[in-house]
């Protein structure tokens, strides 16, 4: 009986310890996210929040005027032109921001990560959550502005917007992890590849056009991109008269799962390699 009691007490202590570690990690993530937002915008978190919304609104305004001047409204889905542009640009900025946030979080060789309790996992999670938080806030500001100026927001399926939005963020995190795992070995190459990928996404994400109107011959040039699928699926949930035919949610889901696993394995390998090289140098 005494042995059983001690085992039970040990299990309870371990569970309490794990629970405390979890809450401690969440607190560290919160403070790190606040620090990153302040550091990025001259120590003013309010400016950082509204910059994420203003950037999307600026691009939407520019291209809305261009479409009106060029008479290209027919190239959009029948419905709210502002929502059409927001669905493309907001997801594009979220995807690219998630890549940049994870890549800028620093790998195992970062000086800040040599001090407890800062860890690579903490910085990666904080960098990713910062971008998600900023763009969720941006989405809220944009929708509130549309409601104030137009009186209503006509969205077909509000619940259907969640999956494409989160998959856009997760796919950016997974790609950022892949770049981050290779960064210590080839920093200049990774910087170049990340820039090329982000620039290519400006066109291959499909935010400018309706995917159903693409010729079959050019679909493969866009179908490899998880962001292309997410934007098209979000528009399918947003507009009642649009049914996506050249995209699905299965591809970005599989892409995120595989990318996250490989990215975490690369980060673990990099951490071990850096630790060994540091030990040998000493």
C-alpha cells in the first residue's frame, strides 16, 4: 500500500509539473510576442497592430481603383469587389508574414537563445503567433470598417473562412521552418530563396484572378502553391455564386503536416549540429 501511495503521489507531482511548465511556456510566449511587436514598431504595439491592417487596406484600395479605371471588374467574382480583394491580399500577407516571422525568430545559433529560459521553440512559436495575431486583428478592423461604411457584410459561409485562413498561416509556418533549418549552413542562399519565394507568391498565389477561369494548361503553374488553394477555397466560402473547381483543402493540409514534421526535424538536427560544433570549438 505504501508503494502504491508513493507512486500515485509521484504521478500527481509529475502532472502538476507538466501543467506548470505548460502555463510558464504560455506566459513566456505572451511576453515574447509583445516584445516582438514593440521591437518591430519602435516600441509601440498599437502602431504595429494598425500597420498590419493599413497595409492590406492600402493594397486593396490601389487595386480597387486600378480595376475600376481599367474596367476589369468582370474578371472578379460577382459580388463585393472589396471582399474579393481582401480575401487575396490578407491571406497573401499572412502567408508571407508567417514565413518572415519564423525565419526572423532566429535559429539555435542566435545569441538570445543562449540565455534561459529562451529556447528555439519559444522564439519560433512566438514569431508565428505574432503574425497570426496581427492579421486576425487586421481582419477584424477591415470587417468593422466595411460594416460601418456599407451597413452589411454579405458572406456566404462564415465558418468556411476559418480553415483556409488557418491553413494559410500554417503553410507559411512550415515553409519558414524549412528555411530556418537550413539557414545556419547557408544563410545567404536561404535569404535569396526566401525572397524569391515571396516574390513569386505575388503572382502564383492567384489573388488577382478567379481560379475557375484559368485555362487547364496553366493550372500546374499555380496548383503547387498551397496559398493558391487557400485563397480560392476562401472565396468559395465567401461568395454564394462561386464553387472552386481547381483547388481543394486536402493539398494544403497535407503540405502543412509534411512541412511541419520535416521542418521540426531539420531544426532538431541543426540544434544538435550547432551544439556539437560549439563543444568541439571549446
